[in-house]
């Protein structure tokens, strides 16, 4: 219930701000992600490293505050070593999401410096695209199973991050790092659901085309 109320409040804020703001930059971004699963029912989970990519828009509200709206595809989940007959396998849970984060961005004044530091934070609603896992069959190794029916269709997380913006003419080159914390379990079980939450660290580079007034 708290997650739903937070999402409603965030979406309401987004539309209120977007209705009074014009996008200054529209662009694309590419990221390197390091994801894992956390929670009281998770042990020995290792990072699943992958890539992410998508589009973004930057809406300035004043010289210091802006909103970022993104639409991206990201890979999450985790790996866990398992052994069978003396051989070690990297069994994994592979989750793919379509993400819609809305981030409040604070631009930090840097005088005459050619870069513009920024901090940002905000909610991200993610929609499950696929969910696969590896199951160990003794003597046969790993086989892939589908977990989509057992995984929540949506996942609400909160993002914290920061980065640098580098003007390139009227365009903007961005470098950023961010951490997404899943706020509820992704286990779809109605009763006795396992405590399994997404965690993801991202390193991103983006290029925005200037379309509005600075």
C-alpha cells in the first residue's frame, strides 16, 4: 500500500511539473549494470553484470532544479555458484525490466568550470519483461526454467545518484552513477512470500540533443 501511494504521489508530481516545463534535452544513454538480489531469504548471491540502454529527457524547472524522465531496458537478478560431481556452475536468476524512472535533479553551481555536477533521486517503476533461472539437475548440469509466473509483474524502486554534465555546443554529454533499491519482494506468492528484493548499481553515459532554451 505504501508503495502504491508513493507511486501515485510521484506520478502526480511528474505530470504537474511536466505540464509547466519544456524539455531542454532529449537523448539516449548506455549503461553498465551490476545487479544482485537481497533480503532475509537470500544467501551467497553474487553480482550479475550486464548492460542497459534507453532514452531520456531533461525538463528544467529553474536554474538549479530539473526533472529527468527515462525509459530504459535493464537486466537484474543474481548469480550463485553451485557444484555437481566436482564441477562448479554459475547458476543465475536473470530478470529483464522496462524501467520508467522520474528523477529530481539538483545542479550544483561550479563557477566557470566546463562541467556541471549534479545529484539526483527519485522513484522508478519497472515492468517485468522476462524472468529465467537455472536449475541444477544432478549429473546433467544446469537447465533453464521460466520464473515469470512466479515473479511480480512490476517492481518499485528508489534511485540515488550523481554525475557530471559536459556541454557540447547546445547539446549535453552526461556521465553518471546510480544505485536502485527495490522496495518490496519480487516473489509473487500470495502466502509466505520469500523476501527477495532487487538491487542495481549502474554506470551510464548519455548524450542529449538540445531542443529547448537553456
